[in-house]
C-alpha cells in the first residue's frame, strides 16, 4: 500500500510502504476512507520538533474494518469506524475515569502513519467506534473531524467546565479553535468570543456560534476581552495554540475563578506559579480523550446538530499529501482532507 | 495601643503604635480577642521575602466590634466577629463569583498589622461575619483558625473539587495542611493520605480524619501514593507548602483527570506546561476566599462538627509575640495563638 512519510522538514513523500497486518489479537486493520493533516503535524513539518529519519505521518482517520484479530469482539469487517489518535483499552482505571489518552496501555496510532491507504489499529475494541450504518458521503468530513479536532475542541470546553450561560473566549482560530467554538455553543455558552485575525476563519467562527470576534492579540486582546466582560475576564477560556504567548493571553483573559482548557500541545510553555496563584484561574489540559466523546459526537454529527467537517476547506487525493502540507503551512487552508 | 512590628528578619518587636481609627465610613475598628502567627509570615521572618523597614505584622484575627463608620449597616459595637485577611466589599462581580480575595476593591487587612490590641477593618460589612452570640471561650481558637488556616485548607479542598468517595492526598503538615485534612473529610473523601514526617503532626492529622500517613517525600512520596492508589495517583491533591518541590510532588501524585488545589503561596514555582499537559491534571490555587466560607465554617465550629483550633499547640500573651515566632520558626510549635 501507499502512505505519507516525512523524510525531513518540508519533505513529505507519498510512497510504497508495507501493508499493515494484525500483530496482536486485539488489533484491527482498516481501509482508510478519509484522513487529514493536523495543525500539530506542522510542528514536525516545520522542523520545530526534530525529525529523526523517515517517519510515517498522520494520526486522524475514518475507515472500513477489513480484518480483526482473534480477541476483537465488538467489530466486524465492513463496519465504518471512527477512532482516536491514541489507542486505548477503554477498561483500565484511567479510561474508566474518562481519560483514554492516558490509558495504562495506550499506543499512539499515528506511529504507524494514518495518511495511508490502510491502518493498523491496536486495542481495536477500546479504540474504534462503529457508526450504526454506512454514513452518507456528506457526513464523512464531520466524522473525520471527530477523530481529532472536534474531539479536541470538545475536550477544551469540557476541561474548562463550560456550562450554560457562560462567556467563553477561544484563543486560536485553527481547526481546533473553530471546533472549540462549536463545543462551547453545544455546552450552552451564551457568549462566545473568537480571537481571530483571519477573515475566512472569523466568518466560519461566527457560523459555528461565535457571538463576538476579537482580532487583537496579547495584552491588547486581553484588554478587549476584559472590556467585553465588565473588566474581569471571560468565565472560560479555551487555549488552542500551545505557545507561551497564547497561554499567557489565555490566563490574563480569564476571570478569577474561571477556567482554562488548554489543548494546544505546549511548546516551551512554563506557567508562572505566582501569576497562576493570584489569578484564581483553574487550568486543565492534555491530549483530548477523544474516545470518551466519540459516541456522543458521532450522534451529534449524524443527527445534524453539528457540522465540524466545514473546517476542511481543501480536499485532495491522498497521493497529493505533500500539497496539503504546503497549503496548511502557508495558511492557504485551515485544514486539508485527503481521500485515498 | 501595642502591636507586633517586624523590623528585620528574625526581629519582631511588640511596641507602642498609633491607635487604629475609622478612616473610611465603611470601616470598623475591633478590639482583638485572639490573633496568631501564620506559616506565611515565616517567609518574611526568615528574610526569604525582603523586609523593607519596620512592618506591622499579622493578618489573622477575631475580635469585638468597638466602633463602626457611618456606612456600616450590618454590624454594631459589641458583636464578636471573624474576618478574612483580605477585606472585600462582597458585592462586586468577583465576590459574587465566590472569589472575595480577588474583590475589585480588596485591601489587605494585614497591612495594618493584626497582631495588635486593636485592628482597623476596611469594608467591614463585606469582610466581617458576626457570630450569633458571644462564643464560648473553648470555641475561640477554632473561630480564629477560620480566619485563615481553616478557610485556606477548605479552599484547597474546594479548588481541588473534593467530593464524596475521593482519595485525597495532602502535601504539607503545617496548620493549613492539617486543616485541609478536616476539609477533605467534611467534603466526603473516603481516604485521606497525609504526607508528614513529624509524629505529633501525624497524630493530629489522624485525629482530624487522615486514614493513611506517608512520611516519604519527593519521588519516594509519589511512589508511595501511587502504590496506594492502584498505580494511578490520588483523585485530589491539596498542595499546602508553596515550593517547586512540593508542587512537583503534588503534580506527580495526582491521577490523570484528578485535581490539585494549591494554597501554599508559591515561591519560585514554575509549572512545566508539557508535564501539566500530559498529566491531564486540573490545577487551581490562590489566596483562599475565606469570606465565602466563613458563615459555613463558623456554623461547623459552633455546632461542634469541626475543631480546627487544635492546630494551636502554643498559647502566649500577645506581648510575647517574638517568642511565638521563634517557636514556629524552629518548628517547636505547629501554630501559636496570641491573647492580648
């Protein structure tokens, strides 16, 4: 089969690779129906994370089960499935607590490279969620979004304890930030402030439920949010970038007693203990336990409540994966969907 | 009147000072019934915080109202009152959200020095809570504890979202840590692990509700807590010290999805964003909004549910305040109560 391999910063190739196989009796192998490029992949693509030799690439996927190992009991070939980027047994203590991305037996599905024609999924029973039927073509982008960006935006809102009537600010206008707007709306926020300087993203944020747009950044952005919130800051702030700058902006935009959910993978972030202390702000982050939310999110997609697939503003054949990276790197696309 | 003044590290003097007066019509002046020495005062006493000239000292108090300003409507001379170390209007947005120590008009009561015969209390209506009657002598230590250490231990547990059935670990066996044990028990924790190396404090922790004692610190302490919790860590950890070491110990002792409430005033603490991210731990701290909890805590004291005054293992006349500091500095006393 063929799949994407990162050889060096900026050098993604679509090339022949070994077919994935059942290695463990808990595995499944799926035929990829759609995959995509994640903002977090750009850290590697841009060489900010070191690239140590050729690396199979991508960690978001939906597909059709082709084969299951002898221990897999809940899935059968032919089913359409959505899964998370971390495989989880969904039975250990951390999974039962709702933190499947901290499963005691987790494996990074992306290690095998999901921008490929076929994917091996470890711990298939605990990782994959099958749709009730074969989904309509129009639902596939949104189901794919659930495998990462929608699940991650959802977790940002859950980690920040968004609830009815809250004022929520979202830092970051990438696909995760836009999905976080959806999540805030679904969880009952009455005011949603999207921090964005890019007109097409502002527009999509509004369509997803943002009530206000703030184009300013840093201290000016903080000042704007405070102006809009009686001087105290937003109840909940969803940090969807992962830099020191964005974390500081989030912290200073949150009211005393409010919460930050942070889902941007931190790069060089240190939180000043004294500032956090006197802020009275609650902080929780992490790789989103997408698996926890998948049944609910899939239902919201299939019943038409949410349409996160709209974050894909570029669709390409999988073999043009290198073009997809270039488009996202140059910010010509919010998020690129790839079809084998 | 006379009161304590810190002149230099290790140099506390009890000396003649100006009588406090009503300056603002929202003020009250109280006659001190009891005051005490706080662990956080030791940062100054030891010269870890810089001492810039003679400073009136102390911020914990109970007393009898002597005089009220023209705008004070809920208090009258003769009432027994308990207050917080931060004065708050108790009406602004942050107060209404339950974070009176972030009141938009807060003033540090301790600025005037509460280890004194009389104290000026700004924003008296919002700051002081009167007991229904004159309390019995035996309740005074516990009511005094509510003005800071019990309120702070309570906030640690609330910030960590302690609830019924939780396993809670408490880092720090000072008066706040011991009060945090009381709070965890009152909020329904079923297992309370006190981290303590000092036999008298271990004993008091057990009497307050600790079910387990861990004497090890740092990575060994973390390993012990993990052993006791099926390998994943405690549901809630209450950090009552404020050092980089204690915060790291707290973070690594908490299970994924668990929470830390941190109330030790941070000294040189930076939280590594990447470690916090992958931990999935929620973190909230700050100066405890004692005023929010006072009515409830006073009721628990007067009805005999809690007895936090037992943290006072040394009682001295106020004029011996210097001895009280020495005893706490040398860890001969957990906490010293002072009587004018």
